[in-house]
C-alpha cells in the first residue's frame, strides 16, 4: 500500500466523518460532483449554455444574499453591480484589449467602487427606504448610459467583446468552477467572525454599535464584498454574451435576483444558489408552453413560498435533519440519539 | 472624590417641546458607583444614551478621562472604555447567545486587551460564565427569559472590559433572588480582578434603577433627577431623607 494508500484511507475517513454523516452535505457534494461531471454525459451546446448562465446568476443571487440576507441591507437594485461590472469589463476589453482574466477582476473592482458609492449615502437608511433608494441607482445609471452613447454604446450597448475562451466546454468549466469556488468563499465569509458581526447588524444595529463595533465599516464592507462577487458574475456575463447592454441594469433583473434568492431561502448562501439552479432551467424548460410560461412559473414560485415561507432549501433541510436539543449539532431525522453528544433526539 | 473621571457640564437635550435633560452637570471619580434615580420620565435613560452618543445632546460637554466625547461615534466611545446596557434588552434574537457576546469581544478594544486569548469564543464564554448563563451558550437568544436577557446584556457590556459601566435598570423585571444575585455580581465586578480570561478593571458604574432598596446597598452616591434637572446629590442615606426627593417620588403630602 505505502504512502498513497495511507493518504487515500485518511481522505476516505475524513470524507466519511465529515460529508456522509449529513444528507445536506451529501447533497452539496453530489451537486458539486454533478456540475463538474455533467459534460461527460452530455455536451449539448444548448444545455451547456443554459448551465453557464445558471452558474453566473447563481453567483449573483448568492452575492445578493450576502448583502441583503446576512447584513439586512435590503438591496432592490442589485443589477447595478452586475451592470457596472459588465460595462467596465466590456470597456476594458474593447478599449485596452485586456484579456478576460484581467478584465473580469478589474470590472469587479469597478463594481466594488459602485458599492462604495451607493453604500455611503445608504448608510443611514434601512428597511423600505433603503430598498427604494437602491432601486433608483440602476435606473439613474441607465439614464447616464443613454446620455453618453459615444462611450457606452447607448441603447445598443457594447458589442464585439472577446470570447471568454475558445470552446463552450471551457466556458462551462470556468463558470461552474468559479460558481462553486465563490459560493464556498461567500459561505466561509458568513461563517467567520466577520459573518457574526454582519448577522448582528441585521438584528440590531444600535446594539452592535454600543458593543464597540464600527458598523459603518462593516456595512460598507458588506456592500463592497457583495459588489465584488456580483461584479465577477457581471464580467463573466459580458464575456459569454459578448455584449454589455442596458439589459444588465434592468429593474426586472434586480427583482429576478430577489425572487431566486427568496425562493431558495435567504440567509444561507446555498439557498439562492439552489434557487437559481431550480428556477432558471425551469423557466427555460417551460418554453414548451410558450403562451402560459410566465404564468406557470409565477404559480410555482407563489405556491412554494406559500407553503415554505422560509424558502425551499431551509424547509427541505429541516425535513431531513433536526438539531440536537443539547449540543445544537444537526443530525439525520432517522437517528434516535445525537451523533456527537448521544443525547436523545425527540 | 478622586480626579474627575467623568465630567458632565450643562447637558441639554430636548425631544420636540419636551426638555428631557435640562442643564445637568455632575462629575464622578474613578472608583465610584453612582446611582441615578428619579420618577419615570425624569431623563435618566436619556443621560446614559447621551454619554454613549446613541443620542446627540443639544448642548453641553461630556469629558471622559479628560477627553471630550461629545461628537464622537458610539463605537469610539465604547472603545475608550465605556460600556452600556439597554433598559429594554436588545439581544440579537436569532443568534446563539455565545454569538451575542462574541460581537463585543470582536471590538477593537476587547481584541487589543485580550491579545493573548487565542479564541474569541473562550473569552465570550467567560463573560457568560460571569453573568451566569454559560450553560445556555448555544441556545438562541430568543429563547431566554427576561432575567436571563438582563444577564446577557450585562455579559455583553462586561465583554469589552470597560472602565465605566452604564447599567440601565439592571434589576428591572427580576425576581428578588435574581436581583440579589445580580447585585452580588455587580459588587464582584466593581472589586475588579480576573474572571477566567476576562479582566475586570473594577469599573466605575452609573446605575439607573427603581428598586431603591437593592440600589442603596451597592452605590456610594445617588443623584436624583426630576423633569430633567438634578434635585439632589449625595450619600444614599442622606439623599432619601431630603424633602424634595420625597416630594418628587410620592407627591405633595409625603409619607
């Protein structure tokens, strides 16, 4: 056996101890594996294209959750970050001939800047007022874009951007690996100490302030982080579509993000990602009945939220897992005793 | 009285037509425990909120250890060493209790003073231990009873290792037994020392309270407020005998 065998056994025992114990972790594992292995089974260009967009929007919805779900800064204009990054990426690529792997991060930094610019006036607002104010920003920016068609291309947008890569398969792998990676990073952020402070800001801002935490800094941090991740999505979108137009700033897109995230379940990064992976392909699938497509879509979303107000994924998770009353560790519902502290599960 | 530790001069605050705090001025020493009493609406809570800059004063000066604190942000003031609790408790309800206390443990002041503590969780746990609710550390804060919420407030305030502690009705809603416990832990805190990884400076305290009997046991000095102005200031036993104080509390005629 030797050394490789030792490491293999160790990896397997780690896998069995950490992943196989909980159905939700198994589900995440299967999901990641499925996303990565899918091209082995089908390389249908239509399917790959849909999944590329699904991955991009999953990053976008998760970044919304980071800002609005976790920090409680209700943002109804999240398309702003997406659009700003798409335009920045497009301009960098077209004017300066930068390749995608430089233009996308720089475009995302543009979105961070946008996050700072809208974050500062929004610091004093909360709830409905914040939502209305953030809603206005993409509309304002759209006006600006129409006003300077020489730079932005006006209503037609910018076209002729470089491809992300040569082949559709590579595009698929770039977007899906980025989706998995960024999703993991966002989840880690919310799980960290910074994440606790962001959570606390959502609960009670005054109490956080009187605990000696600079809430301004953390709220701006949330805007910037969220802007960065949304910006990566925007940059990818520009390079996949090869155009960056005013549609990236539309109010409809902002609301679409909210619908995806709320459907999947907010305050959990995996919820919005799952929401996009269910709803976006569903909307495509419903093209088989084009006339009532949106009606059926709306019906499904409404019924789901009527019975699962927390969102689909947290509801499912509560069905298959329960918390140990003593140590608060999650267990499969079929277990009689907690897997860590062996307390009775009722 | 020692060298002036907290100094308040000509403090004014109005809400619309109401003068909640009217030309209040007092100073206190480093080791004092000050009781702030008065009938409802006398401006006690407002004074505490003005000190921690949750509210902005209309005029007046507040100095803490010789530094002006009017105009500073709340978190700056907390990081200077003033911690406060809220009268109507404001826990982060959907977070576990330990996370509630980890938030102040993550403030710059607590991080700097506890550099040697590797884990913030451990320090938060000691603050909970001090307040006596460490056994419920993993429960959600929304499951706590009124008394335990008060203790959580105290744990959160203590976690920043303050030099001045502002307590807003620490005994409000507690049973007599719980009140005694709380009073004892206040006393222990004021003496200073170590509670596990947590260090107590032996903070000076300003306590706003209605339960006079318990308050009298722990304070060195009492200030009585009525309609936003100070009507009495002195040793507890002397203050409660003053006719104005009795009149303010019980109305004309007295006992």
